[in-house]
């Protein structure tokens, strides 16, 4: 299966194709070290993780800050984020011409690996059912369906580095019947063949490049997808470059002939403990949605691997929290970094009191700093995992980690940033309450002080003009640009509102 240098015999691919080298492995279902390489991209050491994006960018992190302050070697981008105008109009994402149009469209750095899939991670369940020819998706304007031919054509146009094959999975259904599982296997096989055929149609030497394909391993028993797996081994093994795993605990069902391929997990982890359990089974790459979930909740992740040695005076039953809730007023006077020893931008430039002040004032910079910190914590976590596997102490370190840290992330206590977008569970849409708290209440001549406080909390200014009072600074919502060189706002002053609202001169000049 492997050559003398540890390289898979299947890795002798065309120069534009991906190469995966297993650096250390003891058995099929055991933690392993690997290196995923692609010409022009920073090699990814595995186990590792990909950044989860929303409309092509990691939430709260602008692309210039992504370059400066993160160590991410790859990101995952979903097609459903961009095709809200399909099929009535051509989505703007297909307008740019030239090579690697998706990378150019989202301004992704050249050295960052770009992984492309149909659904967000985790996907929101849709009431629209998959068919033999189409898969259901959720765009910003509602539920739609795309054909496997459309998906393959989109991959050919956008030219990502890796394309995750379509999988017929009824997301959101707790129980799936046997007949439905048979359909899952048949449809996934056909869709995998479609994207392989589309990739193979690309003429060599042309402007278009060949993309790498990760074939799905369905979250059903091997007996129910045996036909699909047999064809995958016999007819498609030399045409795919990786596996997309939807249930990590079914890795034992993966045929031996496919063990040499990199494994990308779409089994959503709820905590770092779940990540460790998947790594112990031999998983290589992950998408980790709980990073942004923690950031939105105002929680600064605070864990390391291997775990610190438990102090003697620490009770056996007590465990250390996985994060710090920055909404707590207890941190309003703390001048220590979010995590001692962390080298991220937030920890080296600011302290807990400043970040807590940003959250109290509802300043978006608070979420930007927390997001940078949380990604740095997880990067350090995976670095420690790789060192532990290399030294042969992973099982002991994993047990010590589970004993030292709480099994779950802290509960959300703060309000979080204002909700914008469609990346929320469909059942939330039918609830009577609104996603965001009321920005202001009806003015009745009383309670003026309270009204001003509510406006200030949402970055707005009270005004008699409806067009002005509903304005929110969109630049603040997407994150500050160039954190190292933030300048103060000039020309702002407090005006007497008794004669009506007068817009600051700086705002007028900025808009013109």
C-alpha cells in the first residue's frame, strides 16, 4: 500500500493534484499524522482544521486581518451562500472571469487551501426533499434545489482546490427508513460519478485546472451502502483524492483500499473532547463550527493540549472551564490576557478588562478580538495533538484532558451580535419573538435616559428623523479593517437636539 518513504502509491498524481502523505500511523482506527500538499498552497499538517466561512469569509474577520493574524492553512466555502439568484438570474459569483474565480471573488490569499461544498457546515435542515437528480439547499432567499450537473459546472467555473462530492443525506431526520437509505447510496454514487466525469472532461493544458474530489462516506451502516463502496473501490478509487466522512464512528466501514486517502470530517463536534475522540479513530481534517458559536456568545476559549497538571489542592470532582464568558462584570478590572501564554493579537495587545468593556458597549471589535483569539487557541490545540501523537502519548494525554476540563462549553449569557443572515435553524423562524432585541421603544415623553441607553447599546443615535434613527454602521458589523492602525474618528461632537438633529460634518464628508 505504501512506498518505503511512507508515501501512498496512489499519490503519484498530475502536478496540479493533491498529495497526502501519512507520516505516522499504527493501525486503521488509530490517531495518525499526515501532510496534505498542493502546489502553490501552504502544506497542511494533520490532524488539523479548516476555517468555517459565511459567504466566503470567517465571521468577524476581514480578509486583511485573516492574512495578518491567523495561521489557518485552509477554509471551507459553501455554494449555497452565493446562488440566491439561481435559477432566475446568473449569480454574481459566476461573473468574474479568469482562473480561480471563487478565490478572487472572496479575496482569499493565494497560499490558502480552498475547499468547496454544496451546504454550509452544519447544514440547516430543509423541507425540500432531495430527488434522483437534485439536492436541496438553503439560500439567503429560501429553499432551492440544484442538480448534480449544476454543482459540477459550478466547480468547473469556480476552480477551488478541493470539491466535496454531493451526498444524499436527509439532514434533520432522526430516523431514516431502509428504503430511504438505499436511495441515499444510489444517488450519492450517481452524483459522485457525475462530478468525476465533469472533472475528467477538462482538457489538459487548458486554462482550467483539475480539481480534487473528496467522495462522501454516508452516515449509514456499511451493508446499506456496500454497492456504492464497492464501485468506489473498483471504478473510482484512482479518480478521487479524499473522503468526506459524515459519521466518524463509522470509519471502521471504510474499505481498506481507501485508508490511504485524507479524511475530512463533517461529523459536527460539540467540544474539543469530541474532536479528540474523532482523532483517536484516525480522522485528519475538521470543520469546527463551535469556534464561531463561542465567539458569538462572547466566550473566549481557554484550553490547551496536553492539559496542565492538575494542582494538588484542586478537588478531584472539579474541572476547569473550556472558556471565559467575557460578559461577566468580574473581568471589568482584570488586566491579564484572555489566556496566559497565548500569542494571538488579542492577548498580546489587549487585556480582559478592555474586551469586557467592548462587549458591555456592544462594540463589534470585541467579537473580532475574540474570534482571532479562539482560532489561535484551536490552532495551538491541534499543534499539541500532533506533538502528542508523535511522542506516542496521545491516549494518556486525551484521558488527562477529559479529566481536567469540563465536557461542555460554557452556556451563553450575553445577547451576542445582532443577527444578520439566514444561517439559523428553520424552526426559529416561526417563533413569535424576534431574533434581535428591540433597538428602541416608542417615545412617550418619559424615560428619555433609558431610550438613549438602548440606542447607544446598538451603535445608533436618537433622532427625530426615521431615516437616521434606523441606521446602523455596517462597517462595524463586518469587523474593523487593519487592527494595528485603527485611528480615532475626527470631527464628532455632541449637539443640542432641541432644534433637531444635525449630522456631524465628518459623516457628511465620508458619505460624499
